[in-house]
C-alpha cells in the first residue's frame, strides 16, 4: 500500500513537471531597444556612478582633519 502511494506521488510529480516544461512559453515579445532607450540606460548608469564617486569623496573628506 505504501509503495503504491509513493509511486502515485512520483507519477503526479513527473506529470506536472512534464506539463510545466511543455507549457513554458514567453508571455511577451522582447522589444528591441531604441537608441533613446539605450541613451537613457547609459545616462542612469553614469548618474549612479557619479553619485557613488561623490559619496566616496565626501566620506574621505570627513576622515581627514
């Protein structure tokens, strides 16, 4: 009886994994990035880098007497 329960659970698990793998589709189409989108991404990265650099510079000024 216990063996049947184990086999049944195994079959259900395998069945659900197979069904899930067959259904995996992209839910959306990937859009190509336009030049303006690329520029915006680069600008954001640059701003973050500048902020980080300024914070580091400010913190080193505080440490000096």
